[in-house]
């Protein structure tokens, strides 16, 4: 079974639940995909490393804002460092 981790990067200007990621998670689950979500605004950057080790996702989806591309890039670098095959 494919394992997917959906990540909301740490951004200070957004205070709402990552609804887009929730929609994706619901769709993927309906189609038999194992999905986990991680909001780094609530859990911090170390939680990403832990989730990558523990869940070993095949795919990682990252929410990105055009006004804060560096937040998504940090997540991508962490994924490549800890789970390069994802």
C-alpha cells in the first residue's frame, strides 16, 4: 500500500486549518491510500524528521504559498535528507 505524508509548512501568516490538504487526504483515503497529515505550525520542524523515520512515506506532499516559498523548500530539503527515495 502506498503511504503518503501531507505537510503544512511553518508559516506565520496563515492561522487556519490546512483545508486543501484535508481534501487531498480524504480523496486518497477513499482510494485506498494510507495518509498521514502533519501541521508544522503546531508540531515544529523536528516532528517532520520523526514522521519520516516512523512512517516511511512513499510520497510527501507539501502545501506551498507563493509568498513563502522558503517554507516549502525547507520541508523539501528535510525530506530529501531523511527520506531521499520519497
